[in-house]
C-alpha cells in the first residue's frame, strides 16, 4: 500500500511537466546514438551509429529523416 501511494504521488507531481512538454510548430529535434564493442586486442570490432533530424510542421506532425550506419571488422 505504501509503495502504491508513493508511485501515485510521484506520477501526480510529474503530470504538470508532462502536460507542458508538448511540441509546437517550428520546433526542431536532433537525436544521436550509438553502440560498440571490441575484444581486448581490438581485433574484432563492431559499432553502430544512429541519428535523426526532424521538425514539427504547422499540423503538429514531426517530419524528418532517420539515418543508420553499422560497421564490423574481424581479423581471421
């Protein structure tokens, strides 16, 4: 019961911030992300990069272009 009360209180406290976070016409968005791994000698390496760009149109629709690049290198 105590956990439910704390969760409800936290959600109620965040509600005004969520309601005010709506996108408006003309807003722009850029996202970048990536991941990678390698062995200790850097002989086998894998990495990827993702990104996107977007703008909110007058109809409050995000219009944009995603991009993705993945590379792998193995020495045998």
